[in-house]
C-alpha cells in the first residue's frame, strides 16, 4: 500500500491511496475460509462447500468490506503519523470510478486542512466588569428582607404594594393555577389598573401580553410551558381569593439572628456590609462568565484566517445520517462557522500554553466539587478515602468525566484570559451590568 499527499493550496489537499492485491488478499481469504467452514448450503456437508461457490456468493461483498476497513485503518494511521491537522474527515473523491474486478485499486480523498494563524490577545481590550452592590441595591435588599420577614395583614381591596392570591384560568391553554404574586410583578399599566381596587371574590379578565415584567413569570404564575411562556398572548381570568399586605419587620437583633445566626451581626450597618460582601461574591461569578464570553467574541472577531469552506460544506452535506441538499449544507455551515473558528482558536491557545487538564487535576477538581456538596449537607470534614472513592465513581462515567473536564478547562481558560488578555476594568452597579452585558 502507498499513500501520497498532493497539496491543492494551504487549506486543501488530495490523498492518493494505492492498494494492491497483496494488501487485502490475506484478509479476504481468511474471511472466506471462515465462511466455508460454517456455510450451510443444501447438497453439501458443513465445511465441504467448494471455495469457488463461496467466492461467487460472498467474494465481492467481502472484498469491498475488507478494502474499506483497510482504507480507514491506513488513513487514520497516515494522518496520525504525519501529524496532519485536518477538519472533518477525508471525503472520497473517485469512489464511483473504482473497477472492483481488477486486482489493484487507486482511491482519492479530499482533505480539509486546519489553517495556520497567530493569536494576539493584546489587539483589542475586553471589558472586565467589576459589579458593586451600590446603595440602591442594598436599600432594595433591606426592603425585600423586611417584607419577607414582616407580618402578613389581610385586606379586602387591592392597593399598591399588596400581594394577591388567586386562580388564573384559560381554557385554550389549559391554564388553571392557584398562585400568589405581588402586584409589583404586573408590568402593564392597563392590567395593573384593572387590579387596583379589586376585591376578594372578584374575577378580573387580563391580557397576558406584557402582563409580567419577564415572560418567564408566565411559567411561574400561569404554569405554562417554557415555549408558551415567551410572547404568550391570550386572555386569562383571575379569581381573587386573598389580598394581603406585609408590615415590614423591624431591623432589630431578633431579625439579624434569623438572617445570619446569633450575634453574627449587631447593626444595620453590619447587615448591609454582609449583604454587600455576599452579593459581590455572587456578582463575580456572573462577571467572569461575561468576561469569558466577551473574550471569546473578541478573539473570533480579531483573529483572521481562512477556512476550507467548500470542503467543509461538502463534508457537512455527506457526513450525517441523511445526506443534505447543497442549500441545506451551506446554511448549516454558515450556522456552525463561528463555533468552528472558536474551536480552532481555543485549541491553539490550550495547546500552545499547555492548558489541557490532566487526570490528576480533573480528580482534584472533582473532589473539590464533592467536598463542597457534602458541606452543604453538614458534612464538614469528609475523609480523603471517601472523597477518592466518590471521585473515582463519578469519573468512571465517561459523559460525566467529559462534562467536568469541560468545566475545568473553561476555568483554566478564564484564568488564562485574566492573566494574559488586554482588559479594561469597568465598575458598574448590578442593574447597569445586566443592561450592558445581556441587553
């Protein structure tokens, strides 16, 4: 067997695979000999069927199968030994022209080659948000806490700031859900005006379009599916069963102890500081995710290289369970191109900077995750042997091991970006962060 590579350009090549009878004949002969031993053909004893008959009946199919296996093995070995960085898989070029009645075969395969490129992490600054819990945020948190722990007072008529308990109904969407919601959750002015002044026992008809601040509230309060929740536009009836207002709790030591444990904090100022610390710790996780996303987008935008687009489109067209049309394949390539570009960028960054997690790192990461979960259930000092056993069980599941490895690699990438990318730190409130980062 002989394999040669002919470069078309920097991104495309042709592999020529020459197979002679000596390459495949022993494999085919062995398979046919096994067939002969086990063949049950009327008129012949088992194991005594003439080889000529076996070859006539099975020879062509076995030949095709064994030659294809030989090709796949040889291509894999060649690509590995030559360290060719290919995209997709080799595509047969002349499979319809092969004469299977000859002894020797010449195959051709198209290759899509990964591009060579450089990454400049300093080319464009990426925003690194520092989210602060400002006075407005802390005031709202204090108010929420005082309401949550306050005294519930029953009322007969809806006023601003009240909580309403009632049953939403709509026959078309099969809505029949009893729930409690604060009037402040209602977004639409018209709907809010319909509820203000309503009494216990009243039934109010409301339009769901723009009813709540967030469409996801339709899932919570109307109990519709996630798909139905977005843009839901029907009429619902709300039969009011209870109206309550909350008398805010006093900011005293009794409340402080309920929130944080006995004597952990002793003043409103200390409560605000504790809330600020806890909130900003959580904000950091969100800002880090946005930083990672922004770094990815920046790298894709500012790292320029060509791809073997025509090859990849043909590969997409032919590689699925069902062959796509040319138009479908082009559309799929356009959808996946951005992701492919980042895969190549990420792969180069991780390879050049040795960022891939090894097994020991993955095991330590898994043990840390298990320890954190156990602490949530009061197991503060789990034994090392127990952690080792649990981690081993988790990592024996290939899907779970892959998921954890991806999480760990993402953490390593985030750390790498923080240390090496050009960042501009921007201090913002949480509300401003949400507006800038997500809207």
